[in-house]
C-alpha cells in the first residue's frame, strides 16, 4: 500500500516537473512518453472490457435509474446464459432491480451503483421492476 502510493506520487511529481520544464524550454530530451509508459501498468488491471461477452461466458448489461424511470425497458437474453447487470442509480432515493424469474432482487442506494448476477430462465417474456416504484419503473425481459 505504502509503496504503491509512493510510486503514484512519484509519477505525479514527475509529470509536474516535466510540465514546468516545458514552460522553461529546457530539458525536452525525456518528455511526455516516458511518464506515460511508466503509468500504464498501474491502470491496466482496472479497465474492464465488455468484449468478453459470448458463448456461455459472462454477459454484461447496464441499467440506469434516473427521475424514477429506467433508461432501458427491455432486455433480450439467451436461455441458460449468465448475466451481470450493473444498475446505476442517478437519483437521490433508493431504487431496486427485481427480476423474479432470475431470482434477482437488488437494492441500489441513491447515487450509487450495484451489480447483480443472474441466469436467464427458459424462453419466455418476464417482467422486471423496481419494487419501490413498480408502476413507474418496470420493463420486460425477453428470453429466447
Ligand atoms: Cu425505484
């Protein structure tokens, strides 16, 4: 922990030093590229890709609550496939994602987001909704 923080601070200081040097017009020999490549390994692990979706693997879905409404009211899933849904709550009040056929029931505090994983049931059409605002926040999940 300590060591890593020191490296991050060191990189920041280096960037600032380079910026300052740029203004003075002096040491341009080891400019921008050096600090950019040094920082790259730190961030590589954090970036999540959605490209992994496919054959029996994990599929990522997104849903946002804003103004006591969902930004998406329909999803198409494949029967038996596993899904991870990230629910983003942009309101200040708590919302919830309930998809009973997939045994999903996930609360999401105001201003936060939460992930819920479920397996698509047999082919059919199923409702999803926020259990706190079921008439305003509902949609349909179609499984094929
Ligand atoms: Cu709600």
